[in-house]
């Protein structure tokens, strides 16, 4: 006699109530995970805000307190009076705005050319931009500094870049080296590639040149990319510390991130003034993100999909 295999029972399909309960559990777990991540990101900012209104005596006490016993709002005016922060804010705003405008103009032009204009070596050039994305920022500091220092016919330098200071302690050193990034070109290229080719064909039939197609036809259709690049460029330039520290020594050219260092002395640190100044330096970026949040998120989403 041959043994028969036991019958395999089919697993009953989940009912509608069970399916809803499962989806609810997954949604609750996802929201709890996102809430935990949000709290982890927000706590340092809350600590900064509360520290900025504490008195020096309370900051020196141990154990440290989370909630201030006395709200000292004069820390903000004291921070503004301790250094020419109005000048620092102005310089940071000029540099960040300049970098953003340069990146939007030349980055979109380069991205359009790589995406829409066929020419020999285009793919090789694009691979070069991809390779530049892999180079760490700090490995480029020394070559950039040498280029700025030995810039010919600038700052007393001769034709061979000798005899003077080049672009050091000038606006050129603060604006030109950080004016364009390969990431901006890459992002613009991806968005220009996603647009239909029929638009440019119809525009060329109407007699439009490449510049007018770029400015009037394609660029108005990639507002998420423009907002994303603008926000990232402004944020990176606003928070830049090392490069302005290296190329400037004059106080009238200092930026806000370098200016905050006046509160960090070798003997002690004025935490109440430092946190107040850091809070003021954070406000422009928070406002900018809130204004461009919709386009910023849409830009990253579309770039990931396409």
C-alpha cells in the first residue's frame, strides 16, 4: 500500500476587518517612527532656543536645566552688540544670494545643454560632472586657495601670479569659487530630460533659438528644480564657515558663521550669546524653507522618480 500525503489546508484569506486592522497597525507604526525621527531632529533646535534665553549663572549651574528659570531676552541684544552682526548678516546675505543666482543661471544653462543640445563628447562631459560629485569638498580647499592666492593681475600680482595677495580679502574670493556646483548641473539635466521633445521641435519651427527655448519654453516648466537648487545653494553658502575664514581677515568681509566664533574664547564660551546669535543665523534658512517647502519636496520626489 502506498502512503498518501496529508492534505494541505489552504490558508483562509483575511477578512476585510483584518485587512483594515493590519493597514491601521502599519500606518500607526510608520507615524510613530516618523514622530520619533521628528523629535530627534527638533530637540537640538529647542535646546538652542531655550539656552539662548538663559542667564550665564544658570548655564554654569550643574546639573543643567532644560527649561530656563528666568527668560533673559536681553541675550539677543547683547549678542548683536558684542560684534558687528549687522555687517556679518549683510555679507552672508550678499554671498548666499550671489551664489544662488550664479548657480541658477549657469547651472540651468549647462543642464539644458547636456540634456537637449547634441554635441560630440556630451556623454563624456556628463560623466566628468558625475565624477566631480564624488570628490569631497575639503579636498578641493587647498587647490582653490592657491588659485585665489596666485590669481594673475589681481591684488598686486603680476602676470605670473607673484608679488601680491591675489583675490584674498576681496569679494571675488567669496563669490566666484562657490558660484556653481556639479550637483546643480546634474539636477537640472535630469529635469530637462524629463520634458517632452515636441515642445522644442515646435519652438524651432516657430523660429526660436536655443536661448529662447531655454528661457521661455523649458525653464518655466521646472520650477521644482529651480526651487530645490536655489534652497540648497543658499543653505550651503549661508552655513559656509571654512572658506570665508581662509580667504578673509578683514572684519568688514566676515560672514555670520565666522562672526559667531567671537563668543568662543580659549578660556570660556559665552553660551548665552552664542546660542542667541546662532538662533538669529538660523531664522533666514527656516523662513526660506517654509516658503519653498512645496517645490523643494516636489523637486526631490520628481528627481528620484525620473
